């Protein structure tokens, strides 16, 4: 798995937690470095988790490049704030799930297990309480 976030502490925490769950994780704080790592061996990664807002390259741009090489690659996008238009753009690009960053860090293992097992998370591609309405 490839984990991309511009915050070093987030990368370290997520890498540690995902490794404890049994994932083999490559963590990167720069999208360009993550892409270089990915292009060395694209089949080495079962999934990618990327932040939406990063300096130099957005998570959307990073996902586009990853999916150009491996269109079936499961990608989960996280952000501290997700707008409805971000969710739409993510679906159009082919990103499998969009999740608020605090939720993602707490639930990342579960979301990834669902994506890898079924192709989509139980939330049908979006897990964003900010845009969900109460039933």
C-alpha cells in the first residue's frame, strides 16, 4: 500500500497503524516521490491512500497519474474538509472512497479491507459525514 500525505506525523502514524493491521506500507510526504516509488513497480501496491490538498500536486492529480498506469487501482482520498464537488470529482476520476481525515485515521483499516475485498467500501464510495443527511 502507498500512503501519501504532506504531514510527516500523519504518514508516520498511519504507516504504524496500518503495519500493525498487517499491511505493508510505503509512506511518502511528497506526491512526486510517491509517484516515483509507484512507477518503479506499479504492481507492488494493492491500494493507495492520498490526501486531497498537498503542496505541488493535489490528490486528484496524483490519483489521475496513478490510474493512468493502473486503472483498477483502489484509491482512497482523505481530507480535513471535503466539499460536495470534491466527491463528484473523485468519482469522475475513479477514486473508490473519499473520507474525512479524522475518520480515515480511525477507520482506515476497515475502509481499506472493504475496498480490497469488494472493490468499494460499504459506504458506496463516499464516507463523508459533512454531506450526509440525517434519516
